[in-house]
């Protein structure tokens, strides 16, 4: 089916998974009541949706192998309960380094099974003029080593997480595999979000001629970190279809994946891109 419903849930996640899952259930119930159109439905959660911690080692406490652990079990149960495809924006999973966890984005099918997983590849080691000041994600997080395209029928979902959006090579590789929807679950800071969030996401949509689904964290969290909000759904032409603003909640849109194919036929960027072929003198 070329027509899908896509939704993004925007949260101000806390250190307590029970609180965060309660909020997710609340918004899923609202979405379920609002849309009974029979379309396949993909709902995306933001980065660190289940447990929001910083240098306190909180994420490590909840890491589990892929397909195991309470957080993943609860995500599978929610996908089944609401009959949706659920993108668990990011959650901690075990990695090859016992001292660090992987930040995994996982797609659950309506039957609760795992369709695809991706581990955040680019880690946020930067200085920002905000309440936190310095971020060193690599101290606790193990960088992913693969790209992931999830095939959900006609929907070809390219997975990324937050800081990945600044590295267009990842999205270009996904586009070569047929991506028509890019997910960017995030916990974008208030400072960097105000400067770059809309611009980066719209650029990724335009240059790859795909829809973008970007759920973000929002507000001030228990550890003092401030996130930007403005979860977005963007068209392949770069138009903002929905913007969640700064309050917790959700956005939703019906998308037609044929829009991607029509645009690529009218403006064949992949064919015109001279960096995809060997240049001759």
C-alpha cells in the first residue's frame, strides 16, 4: 500500500520508564481514537523516550540484548495492543564493548516482532552554550557499524538517530537502497535546534526526495538538559506537513509514497548526480 499514516510522539522524558511509558500510552490512545482510516500506521517515538539520563549512568542500567529486556518487551506489547508499526526512537542495548551501550532505534511490527534495528552511528561529542555545556556521548555509547533500511511493504524506512542528521552521506546511502521515508528520532538541544533543526531536516528531505519523520524531545528535563521540540513531518519537496511546537503531544499525517516516485521522475537528482559515476577528463 502506497498510502500510510505516520505519527510522531513528542515527550519530555524523565529518568523513570514507568512515567514515560504512561505518557506514550496516553498519546497512543489519542491517536487510536483520532484515526480509524484503515491505513497502515507507523508511530515514532523520540530518542531516549523510555529513560532520559545524562552522565549518571542511567541508560546503562537498562541496557539489554536485542529482543530482550523490559523496555523492548513493553514496546512489542504496545505495537500489538494498538495494531501499529512502532519505531522505538532509541533505547539502550548491549554492545560489543561491555563498558558502553548501543543507542538502538528498533522497528516493531503490529504482531510485536522486531523488523529492523539500527545503532546510532554518529555520537554527540560537542560543546554547546546551554545548561549542560559539554556533551560526550562516546564516553558511554558504542557507535553503530551498519546502515539499516526497514522494508514495510512499499514503505522503505531509513533509520537514523539525532546527530546522524548532520551527516548526509548516511542518508544518501539509504536513498540508494530505495528509501522513501527517513526517521530521525532525536533529543536535539534547544540551542542547536533553534539554529539548525528545521534546516537540516528539510535539506535531508529535499536532497533525498523522501518524506521525513522526526520525533523530538521537548522542554526541560530532570537533569537540567533543555530540548527543542518541534517534532516534524516533512514532504519530499521539503514542505513542513506538521510541526508539534514545544508542548508534549503528537502530530500525524497521511502520506502517499507515490509522491517520492513522481518527484524523482520530474527531477531525477540521482541520475544527475555526477558524484555517483566516474568522471572522465
